[in-house]
């Protein structure tokens, strides 16, 4: 049969983007538009699914988007199909072409690789007639594989109201073909956005629901095909276009707090989803390049099966559940066979046959793997007589188009009824581990079961911070064979350096081929490598040798982690407490002292000896003038006597990629500062701050403490110290000169105020602080210090407990005494400052 109507179309959209020349809609008619680009092998199923509809008032248009296969030939077999050819312009342009060339009152855009269920059009038209105010109606979809076999009916959301808010949070419509539109709604929004290569349906849903109500029902109306050539398989492109569609809504969203919150949820959701899938793709590349094809791998998956797709290698969830969970029931009979069309390439499935009382005895098992390049199995495999067995043929299963088909056969051997259970990677333990001992015991148990490697993806790097003894156990017993700071670290469990006197096997040592086509990184992102250089004090040298340039930051040589940097002068009162409070959250602390007359250098040296490689101490010899002095104002910023150079010198001594300014009178509040540190340590749990890289200044404020008669107060004239923070170190993060004080250049970073009170500021608790201000002949004439003295002379003090009770952001702060701060007994200064 030949097509009754074949035409050629080049431009359905006018220069201004409008849809010109629209025909008047035919009442009650449904126009089914099938855009097709090189999907001829699926196209006939899509067409026939429309011809099989119970609703007869329809038209079918195939828009051939420049296909080079037999799309035109397939469409030409059906007289009821109108075939329109256009040069390749993408799916949005193809749909808009169909929109212009059709006349139906209602529209369905059926992808060429999907199918409609027989009552889809009838149910859709009924919904829109019953809800005339709605722009479109959506239903549910089934999942099918490349050969059309049913994969399953996944749970989907049916939203009753606030559809725009829900679309801002995520796209709850799985399949574009499950939507029927009112033509007038499409014309109002001018059709699909042709600038998007993907996520064009999501963009359309957002633009429509912003101004129009819609209807959602829970009936299955379409089959959504999963296969390797699907556009959604390109996770990087999906993330880019999905965020582009979402970000286009910002001008409308920014006027409503509810919309802003939903928008932020959506941004986090999409970034987390696709970055996770991108990570899974990279892990597969790393494993295929570096681990044997027959290896067994325990993966800290968090319960996500995507991380078990390791090229057909045997992969287990880690940790495994304690219960002996066989999996989900697959079949039940004494013998038989079952067709399995859903074996996915790269995955491995365990089929286990159980029999006996209460099916408690395992009779046989088989492991089935899917592989893109598996050869067809042509050998006959006779079943063993009078013995229990489970067989799969073929195995491995050819799955060139993502999914492949095999047949599972079984027999209990004695005629008794048996059960076959199916599992992928065993049963994941959803409960949190109790402690490091629990983690170690589970690791050793799965190693005894046959796991040869332990893989920690980037999403599980927090394990090595939370379970310190588990981390030490891994370091002491099992060599790292692959490490990549962005993706994963892999330990070799087959050989223990602590338990064996035999030399390590050849592949027990760390590989340099972390990722195909990418040079290996020599720094371990998870198991922190201490700085090999010992603490030292800079010897006598010319002052100009202390002058630094941006290139001295050595950005390309920095290792993962957080460096604290502290410049100090006469800070013996609280220095130890400040250091102790910061060390648990840092990978390195650099202390640089200048012109000290108390025990500050000795205290710093004691910590450097106690924490070699983590605490590093330097002596900055040139006198550095304080902010606001005439010298500070007039000196160039690259003078060795400039406080700006002093700060930059301190920053240049750090070696980690993230920096954090540390003051000797700041005492961190652990419960609060954790919210900042977790963002840096766990990028995959907080993708909004790490996309595409960590490019944020994460700020936190301090609460200024005052004391009187041994009790703590807050001075309402100066209650807080404004935002300190953590930031990625680069040549753009550099201190610059300002007439009043030094300023860190951070305008290129996105600024987020993460917590209101990350530390207690104890400057005003120091004994002798007022006297030091009075004794220094330079400082009383400086506005900066005059302001401080004015706050001291006329304070508005309220008890700390009262301040916290009246300020929601301060509620729940621990009492200073709980973190080691003690208010000294002393009298307040009341003498005026001479001018």
C-alpha cells in the first residue's frame, strides 16, 4: 500500500516564532503526530497502535525528521497515514511541523518508539470533555523493552492540584505519549521550544501549567520503550537541557516564595539525579578498564541498583542485610521454563531454586549476565537427569539494544514443588550501621562470601569520615587499586597486607589507569595523604622574600580537603581552644605568627609537634601594620609590611583545595559548623553547591560573647561577627587592599549564608583587651577601634540565655561552657578614651 498523502515541509515556524497558517480545528478529532528520526524499526508498532484505537475520529501524521533509514517506506505502507518530510531539525521542530499540518481539536505526540494502548484516545478525549478548563490530560505508562515485551508497570504520581509547583519540583509525567492536549493550549504557548534538544516536553509542561489548569488520571494509556538509543541515555545533555527548561521559569518564579522553594527543590533534584547517573557511567568505565571481567565487587550503593551495572561482573550491595532474604519470587513449580525478556546489558541476576520444608533448602542456582556484545548461544545444553537444576539459555544474554532475552528452565529433581527467587546484588541493608565494628564485620563477612573488591562511589565518601576505625581497617589491611577523587575508590579484598606474608598479586597495587583517556591523579581524595613536609619555622631572610604573588598559591598542585589558615599575634589566651575546636573539621591548619610577645609561638609549636603534617607553623618576620593605621592605609598591598601581603602569605602556605579563615578568638560550635563542612565533604549529597564544580563561598556568622561577673552576655550594639566562610582556593581568591581592612576577593563565587552562628567570638572576653587598646598610642585614633571602645563604654548587655530565647536563629546554641569557654572574673572598663 502507498501513502495517500506525501509532502515535503521545510519551515512550519515563522520568523517571529509564531505558528502561522493554522487550520481551524476539526471538532472532536484527535491528531496523532509521530515525529520519527531513524526509528523505522519501531515505527510500524507506533502506527498500528493508533490504528487499533477504540476512538475512530483521528488522523495520523508521521513527520520524517530527515531520516536516512526506511522511515518513509514504513509510513507509506499505511493509507491512513500522512507522511511529511523535513530536513533534520530535531524533535521539537518535527512536532511543531505536525502541529501546523494537522487540524484536530485534540493532539497527541506519539514518539516513534512508543505505543498507545487501545483506549488511550477515548479516555483522553473523555477527560478533556469532562474538564473543559484543562489544557491537557495525562495518564500512566507501562515500560517495555526493545522487542516490545512488557517490562513492568512502575508506580507513578497522580497529581490532583498545584501542577505547576509539582513540575517545578520534578517532571512527574514519565512518557510524553501519555498526554493529550487541547489544540488551543498549544497555540497559546506557540508549540515546542526548538532550542532544546531534550526535555522539550518538560519545558512545554512548565509553560502550559504556569497559566492553565490540567488534569491527571491513573489509567495506563501508553507503552514507554527503554532501549540503548534513547535520547534520555545521554545524561549530560539531559541535565543541561532540563535545567535550561527549568531556569527559563525564573522570571515568573521569583515573585513567589512558594515558587522559589519549589524551583530550588527542582534544581537540586535534577542535578542530583543526572550527576548520580553520570557518576554511575564513569564508575562503569573505570571498572571495565581496571578490574577483571570475572571479578566480584561489593559496592556501597545506598540501595541503588544503577551502581551494580558493572559490565556483567558480579556486584553485591554493601552492606548486605542480616536476614537470609532470597530475593523476590520469580516462579513456583516442580519444573518448567519461563521467558525473561528484560536482562539488561551490564547487569547480573541471580536465580536460585529452593525446595524442601517451607522452601528453606537451596537446590540450585545460576548467575545470568547481560552483555552488549555477547555471541548468540547455539550449543545444546542437556538438562541433568533426576537432579535439581536451574539453567539459562542463552547466558550471557545478548543485549545490543539495552535489554536481551533468555529462557530460565528448572527442575527440583524429585517432583516436589520448588520456588525460584530472583535477586540483583543481594538484599541491601537499609538501616544505618551501628558503628565501625559493625561495618568491619559486614565487610569481612561479604569478603568470605567471595567479594574480591570493595568499591566506594563518591556518594559514600562520608563513610570514611563517619566510621574512622573502619577506614583505618581498610588502610591497614587492603591496598587501594583505583582511586579517583570525583568518582570512586576501590580496595582489593583478595590480599591483606596485614594478614599475609606473601607478596601482593600484580593487580593489588594502585593502578594509574583510573579512567580511559584520562591521566590518573596521584592524590587520594578519600584516605587523606598527610603533607610530607615537617613543621618548620622560616629562617632569617630579607623582607622581600615574604612577598607573594597569586601564582604562589600553586592551585594545580593542591590536594582535596579543607585548609584552615590563621595569622596570629599575642593570642595565648584562647589560641589552644580555637585550634582544638577547628582541627576536627580541617585536613590542615596553617598558623603564621608575627611580632608576638607572649607564648603564642610556643603554643602553636606544641600543636605542630602533636599533629605533625596537619598543623604547620610559620614565622612572618616583617612587622605587619594593623588595619586603619597610617602605614596600613599608605603601604602598597605587596609590601612585606602590609597586612594584605601577610594574609596572602598565610593563604599561600596552605595545600588543600578549599580554604577557611581561622581566627584565634573564634571557637567553633560543632553542631552548627557541621552543616557547612558536610556540604564540602559530600558533594553528591549537595549538588546545588558543586555544579559543575564547587564554586561557592559558604558563609557562617559568629555570636560575640561578653562577660560580667563570670556570666556571659550579648551586647546588642554589636551582637554578631559577620560572615566568615569556606571557599575554593584559586588565583582569583586573593586578599586586596581596602582603606579600613583587608578584603578577600570572592565576587566570582556564589555566596550562600549556611548557618547564622557557626562560632562564638571571644574577643571581648579576653582579659586586658581594653587596656591593650588604651596603651597602643596609634589605635585610639582609628575609627575601627574607637567603635569597639564605644561599644564597651556604653554596652546594651542582655544575658546570653535571654538573647538566644528571643532570636530564633540562636535557639538551641550550646552554652559556651560546654565547648570549653570560661568567662574570667574581671571588672569592666569605665574610663573614657582620650582623644
